[in-house]
């Protein structure tokens, strides 16, 4: 069995991850503008109607911080092993920790759509709700791919340092030129790996101490200057998330403008690490952050479910009035809306956390070709299926996406099989569901 050494946990990383997930929840809830007209529910992206709110995305686009924290945490975890024969076991356990809770969410979405089809819910409404509750799953296949590449990427980073991050910036810029110049939209999909992967690599750099001191402030200043130039002289919009009808969407696929803004924020937050970690030394504060961090995965997975439940009940019953989007009264109702959804989400996540999980599995002593192929097939199949579900939703055209759902189920089963034999009944440990 591989010997590991555990370095002290960076509490600030956990705080950033948990805070970022909370901002994701609130941001999605704020832009989800639901109405009930003619006996049907309708959903509108509020950013398409409230143009000044595009500036709010500079605060609510926090996915870079989740990738940053993931890169840091996975670098710490892998550095504790750092043996080629440990790669398979490390990846299997980390992938299991993500896929098991995700499978509960996907199964719930599938059953919900099946029930709605049985009771003859309008196909158009069902497709829209199924898309809204699956869209945020885009993060997981990309994160799983980066997780699988972590040992190789980390070794490469330790050889070339920040030049690897610089390479992602240059290549992301080249992709933007090809998309906006010769108009090659398919090339833009590479930026999902280059831009979000760049944030992940910055997590490596942070863990290795390459972002401390004056370098963090230089990052923030350089990123800010680049971002201002890209949205004024350059063609990029202010909004850091997609806006319906916009010619350029900074997040789909991610652009150099999103990268520049992320570097600015990361530089500022890394510079604040010392004071915040001192603030977190008090046991009470750390216990709260630790509890929130353990719930982060559940909050991210389930946060759109309360929005759909509340929208399907409060608006038809007249408990939430419909007012013009963007008015002062509408914003006051947004505050109430967010409060209601938190009240629904927290107990939901707590309840899901009590559900039984697959038994823990003993780590394999050796990783031969067979288990490696099973693990690779499981992770790859899961990624492709999740990407398909995220793009099409749980009910594309009012039907269940059976190929994607069966593919995801097969991928999860292969990952569980690759993990090794089940532990005896006395073993209660489970893989951590952590980004």
C-alpha cells in the first residue's frame, strides 16, 4: 500500500470553495425569472432584460475559484502519493467521490421526468425545466477530465512552472482570434479546457508558492488592465456569463476576457490568504467553514431543484406576484425568492446526505492493464454522458435521453468496479464528495 503524508489543510481554500458555490447558487436564482401565463410556466434569463445587471456578473462569475480550489486540493492530494502505481487508485477514489452523489441527482431528475410524462405535463414546459435543472452539470465532465490528468499535469507544471499557465493564455487568445476572425466556432470549444484548465493550473501554482507576495498583486493588476482593454478596445462584452441574443458569450465557450477577469480576482484573493487564514484560526469559525465545505458538492448539485419546485407552486398559486422584470419591486421580490430557495435547499441537501451509499472499496494493491482500462472507460463514458445531459437536459423534446442516461449509469458502474473489492461490512468509510 502506498504511504502518504498529509500536509496541513489550507482552510482558506475551503472557504473560497464554499463561498464560490454559495455565489453560484444565488447568481443562478437571481437570473431565473419565472412567470405563469395562460396556464403555463415560462422561464426567462433576467440578464436579457436588465442590461445594467451585466456588471453584477463580475461578482457572481465565481467558477474560476472552484477550479482554482480544485487544482490546489488535488495537487495536495496527489503530492501525498506521488507514485506512478498510485495513479489508478487515487483517480478511482476521487472520481467515485464525485460520481456517486452526482448519480443520485441524475437518478432523481430521471424519475421526476418519467413521472411528469405519466401525468401528461406539457412537453414544452418539461423540456425547459429539464434543461434548467441539468445545465450546471457542464462543470463535472470537465472537472473529471482535469482530475484524470492531474498527475501528468502536476508533474509537467513542476518542470516548467508558470510557463505552463502562460501557454494556456496564449493558446486561449489564439482560439479567440480563430473564432472571431475566420469564424471557426468549433475551435472555440478548446477554450473550455484551456481557460478552465488554466484556473486549475493556477491552483497548482498557488500550492507550490508561486503566487505569493508581490506576484499576486502583479497578477491582479495585469489581469485588470487586460480585462479593461478587452472590453473597451476589444470586442468582448462586460457580462461574464452568457446573455441570450449576444454575439459573443464570455462563458460559452470561455474567452480571454473571462480569463483576464479571473486572473484579477485570483490575484486579489491569494494576496488576502494570510489575514483570512489568521481569522479562521478560531475553532468556531473553522467548524462552520468545514461544515459548509463538506456540503458544497450537494449545494452545487441540487441548487436548481428548489427553484423549479418553488416556481411550479408559488407562481401558479399566486403566492409570488408577477411584476415587470428589473423594477424596484421585482428586485425586492428577488431577495424574498432567494431566501425561500435557501430555506428549501439546506434541508434538501441534508436529507440527501443521509441516503445510503455504495459500500467502501478496498484499494487495489496493484493497478494492472485490466483495471486501468475499466477505470478509463468508466471515467470517459461518464464524462461524455454528463456533457450530453448538460447540453440537452433531462427531457430534450419532452423525452428522456436514454442513451446519455444509460451511458452515465454504465460509466459509474465501471468506476465502482475499478475501485476494487468491497470492504467488509464493518468498513464505513466513503469517498469524500469534494471538488
